[in-house]
């Protein structure tokens, strides 16, 4: 099974660059122990304050500043994983620091 | 031949979940599994009339359903891999042998697989309950819809969505591995308990289809207790359900009015259920691994084994609620403890605990909080304060039977 992990962070939390994450021992542990061999790709996203939401109405393209939904969380990253089943995906997601740091990780099956 | 019809009906109750569970494993297709199981039961009516009831109806039904699945897959000429798997499994088992009386442990695992999959925490709780009733207990979609008082189309959609999620999200069809087993088992027991409570909350004759949920929950709890005999909480849950169910018929009078525990006709309680529940509880407690269901069963046993309401050991019950609060840290458990303390140590002790809960505010809006205060005040003769508390409770109560009960108490306090 392939899944995408969407890492979410609470709005207003400190924002760290990928380089800062690499130096964070919690992330380092996750990368070394959990991610190895199973994460097939992923990126870190800039926070919602840097986002632009694009909407199309008919043939008109509408842009707005920030995320479409006002929530206490924003989408902070995404990862693609390849595991046996949903239980393994959940276990993997739960190990990401975002899951226990006041944010959440959404596990979304990849449509193949 | 009513005997054959009875045999098929009995086999349906006993074997439906088993047949579906095995067919899901073999075909990987939940809808096909249900369809083929239905077909096998329909065939059983004719064939058992002609050939007699087989010695092992479950094996006959599973084999018949499997052959049907093979036919369907072959005819549709899809899922070549599925077909190969089904063919291999059919060959391994060989033709149906009416004298075969061998080991069924592998097949038993299928039913556990099905239970754990239906109750997977990635599914919404309503979907878990509905799926368990449909695939494991064999209730029809209209029956489940009626039991939960929702339109049939809504229930059908709920079941379709749940099966779709199982397939698309990759929910595994298995008994969880050891490291997941404790929490998942708790989840499964929770679904069965919720099912029972849905039926138990039903009070009027019109709710008969809902009280049937109690029987289904007990049946499922029996299956779990048989399949997971080493888990004392499965025994604890079965004991709890039996001890509650023993009192079910005395909870409302002929007019549909609520009858409190102390006013219930104890001679009308179901002795057999009480005895079985008490025995199961003792077996569970001997394992030395107490849990929420065992403790709740112990509380229920305190009530059902007391010969009179006055003879109830409220000090024991208060201690058990204290213990329960360690496993289930909820304000409702503490409210129940307040009642028990009020009964054993006097109303003032109970009222002090109620006041604590009121101060904390977790139960704000919960009608049983003022209702409990009202009852403790009434018992200590402070009828005027009790009446005011009953009025508060009446502003919050939603269930009609409970409303009428509170109104009756309020009237008693006002005229005292």
C-alpha cells in the first residue's frame, strides 16, 4: 500500500526550516529509526502565512491570501510512504513529532 | 418440515458470521461474501429437506458458499488471482465430508478477523456498530436502520462507505498483532457494549426491535469470550451484559414508566442470567487482571445478588466505583460513586461529592447531576431544596420516560 502522510502544525507554532529539523534530535530519531527504507519522497512546506489559495469559477481564476479554511492547524508537510496496510501507516504517522506536538498527521490513501 | 426451518434458523444465528468471515478471507470481497452466504442459507432450506440436516451445518454452509463464490468469480471472469486463491482453498479442503469432525481453529480465526476488522478504529463508531451487526450478527440493513431509528437509505450508505473505506484505506483483515491487541480488544468490547446500551435504553413496546440489540450484544460477547478466553475483560463484559439484562424487564412497569432499582420486583429478575454472570465474573477475577468491565460487572453483581434493596452493600459499591475511576477517569463514574457514598455514609457525604463535580463543571448540562443532588436531598428529608434541584434536572432531561419520572418525584417533594 502507498499512503501520503500530511504533517500538520498548529498555527502560531514556531516555524523551522528543513535544516533546523535535521538538527532537532526528535526529527533525527524519526528519520533514522522510522523513516529509513519506507519513506519514498516528501517535502517540507512553508507555513500558511505564505500560502495562496487558488479558486476557479467558470473560466475565472480567483486568488486569495492564506488557506481556504480558517483552522488551528495548517498543512506543514507531506510524505509518501509504502507500507503493508493502514495499521502500519498509522503507526508510522504516530511516530512523527507533529502527531504529538499539538498538531496532527492525516493519513490519506494514495489512489493507484 | 418445521424441523429443517428451525435447523436453518439456528444455523443462521450460529454460523452466519463464520460463513461470511471465511468468505471474506477467501474472496477479499465483502459484498460477494454476503451474497454467497445468503445463497448458501437459501440452498440449505431445499437441500436439508431432501438430504437431511448435515452433521456440521457450518462446514456445509461454508463449503456451499465457497463453491458459489467460485462460480460467480468464474462467470464474471474477473479477478484471476482471486479465482486461483479460492480454487486452491477449495481444493485444499476437499469435498464436503459429513463425517469430518476435525480441527476448526483456522476457521475460528476468521470470525475474530472479521470482528477486529469491523471494529477497526479508523472507521467511524456508527459504522463499526452497523458493520458488526450486518456482517457478524447477520441483521439486515432495514433491521439495523430501525434499531438505530434512522432511514434505511442512510444506513445502507453507512455500510457501503464503511466497506469502501476498508478496501481503499487498506484496513487489514486480520487479528491485530500482539502489540496492538490490547487496545484493539478494548475497542471491540466497546462496540459490543455500545450495542447493548442502545438496546437497554429502549423502554417501550414500540422499541422491541431495539431490545433485540441486547440479545445480539450478548451473543457477540459470548463469541468473544469463547474466542479470547485468556482475556478476562471479555468474560467481564459478558458477565456485565448478563447481569444488566437480568433486570431489563423490570426497569419499566406495564404503563411504560421507569422503575428505579430499589422499587424493581427482584423476584422477576432472571435468575439464570444472574447465576451465569456471577460465575463468569468470578472466573474473570481469578485471573488477577481487573479491568473496567470486570469492575462494572462486580458493581452490577452487588445489586443483583442483594436480596432486598435495603440489603445492598453500598460501601462495597462505593469502593468499586473508586476502583473503576482508576480505569475510566470520567466525571460520570465519580457521580455514580457520589450516589453510592450517599447511600452508605449518608446524604451529606454524597452531596459533598456532587458539589465537587458541580464546581468542576465537567457535567454541566447533564440532567443526572441535578437529579442526583435532588435524590440525595429528598432522602435526607430536605424536600424544598430537592424540588428546586428536580426543576433544574427537568430543564435538561431529554428522554420522555425519565422526564415523567422526574416530574413524579418533583410532585412528591412539593406535596411533602
